[in-house]
C-alpha cells in the first residue's frame, strides 16, 4: 500500500531551474561589483557553473555571471592590495 504519490519530476523543471540559476549568477555578479564582492563573487561563479552543468538555455547569461564573479574577486584583490588590509572601504 502506497500512501503518497510517486515522486516524478515535471518535464522542463530542471532546465527552468538552470535558467534561473544563470540569471541569478548574472545579477549577483553585477551587484557584487559594488557591495559584498567577497561573498557574491564566489556565489555567482558557483551558480553559473551549476547552471551550465545542468544544461541551461541561457549560456550567455551564465558565462556573463561567471565573468562578473571573477571580476568581483579581482576588484576585491585590487582594493585589498591598495589598502594593504583584508577589507576595503572608501
């Protein structure tokens, strides 16, 4: 006797989730250029990589999110090098 319905994924759900991750990585990478780049940069990189691995239809957006995530870390590195501290401020 089965008390619950069988777990079946709806068709297209995996691709839709991957598309959402690609868009989220782009947005987080863009915001990360201004604030919280130490957290948002790596998050954008991971989301972009996962969305590409899952087969997103928005590959350009995922690659932009990955590039912006790397740029976030480069901006952080530049400001840290200028201030000689582990954090930066204006």
